[in-house]
């Protein structure tokens, strides 16, 4: 049986999960999800389905005319009866509500995401002339407040990698498996910190994706397109050491091509890497909540500080819009502007 790539497996799993979610949604949405299939990544479609599920559950519970109708049997006319103020009431409800005895809250980012799902759905039906009015257009997106960028300082990066090599600060239980995993863990962390790739791009790597001759790896970016990312000498050294160890392992069936393997010799998962990063980061910097994405921010910050080229940083990180990059590194840009305030001299001071 031919081995599927990581991204092919992810796509299949997403398709099956989406089909299950659609059973809990109005039947008319099958048309919508089919229509956006080639424009949205599988994870995006799943996120939309989950957020739309919350919306239709809200209608089921709060609209007297729908209480006795199974959500899957909601008529398409439901969409035409909803007005902008109904959506605003829904957004207000999302801030704090109870369901099955549990209390749920949503911050401004979660509310914006749920409104984006509604906007996508309504835009599809309005564009295809299935509805005459689009009430979501009259609802303002929540204003997001900037969050401080959490990243590792230069000394913390060095301490993190040193900890992986030495095992200093680890519990006895952690040390039992450390010797077996440290070469792999060092390769993963060095790769993340030295290239800024996403965690999904890292776990999706195959052995054949590493090109030592040209110091680069081939990854599948968010959105499904392939790209090359170049790495430096430190990354090359860590990957080389791991490759030697990797050759001695017998991968599980169906995982023969995977670059990074788990304890069970299957492809390492996103969750595995998240736990691994948290384990080492907690030793080095217990007050910072460091995730794989924070390692990406650390790389982006360092690259921008070294080059001052926001367009290069955007390209290397795989951002389609440079404004996304500017938003994340605006504070650093402000520091650069401040540092430049005395760089241009208008008049040379005369020697006393």
C-alpha cells in the first residue's frame, strides 16, 4: 500500500470530520461547503463548521419557531429571516452563556472568528444570488486589542538548546527517556528556532524533503502550496546528527518516509511537539508560556532585528500580506525608529 504524505492524511481526516459535522448542521449547508472547498484549507472549513454549529444551536434554543425542528432539517428560509440585529444579539450572547450545565465565554478574537464564519456563509449565498440581502455586512467586526509578543530572549534560546543537550533541570522521570530523545528533540527545536517554520510544516516533513546540498527543506505552507526554506549551519549540524540516528530506526508501517518519529516510530504529531516544547521551556523560562508558535515569533524577531527588512521576514515566514508581519513586529519597528533619532546630523558640533 502506497504511503500517504502527512498532508494527504490530514486532508482525508479533515474530510471525514467535516462530513460528521455536517450531520449536525442544516442540510442546505452541504452546498456551501462544497462551494468553498477549493478556496479554503481543510482546517478552515472545519473551524467554520464548528462555529456555524454554535450559531445554529443558538437559533434552535432561542428562536421559538425553530425549537421543535431538528437543526439538520432547518429550512433555507431561516437565513433570509435573520437581520443584522439578530446577529448582534448572537455576538452579545457569545460573551457569556450556559450549555449543558457548563458556562462558556468567548474573547474578542473568538467572537471575531465566529462572525467571520457567518460572513463566509452569507457571502457565498449572496454571491450566488440565493439570498437578496446580506445582514452580516451591516455588523461591524469586533475591534481587537494588540497582544504583547511573547518570545525567547537570545540568552533563553541558548539556555533552551543547552538544556536539551544536557538534561539539566529535568526530573528523574524525564531523564529516563531524555537520552533516547535528545538528538531528535534538539533537531526539532533547532529547526523551529532557525527557520521559523510552523509546527504543522515541521511534523509534515519527509526524509526526502531535506536537501543538505542546498541547505534547504521543502515544506507545504498553510494553503497547500510548496515552498523552500533555507537553513544555516547550526540547523544543518543538528539535522545531520539526527539523520544518522534516524537511519538506525525501523519506522512503523505507513510512516517510512516521515522525518521526525515518535517513541512508537510513527510520524511525530503536532501534540507531541507542543508537549516537548513546553517541557523544556518550563525549565528555562517558567514565567513565559512558550509554544511552538512562540519559537516562530522568536525567529521572526531575530531576523527582523538583524536585517531590518520586513518584506524579507514576511517572505521567509510565509505571510501572504506584509501587513500581517508588520502587525506582529510593530513594537520592534518603533524601537528601530527611536534608535535612529540621532543618526542624521544637521550640523557638526565644533570642538571647544
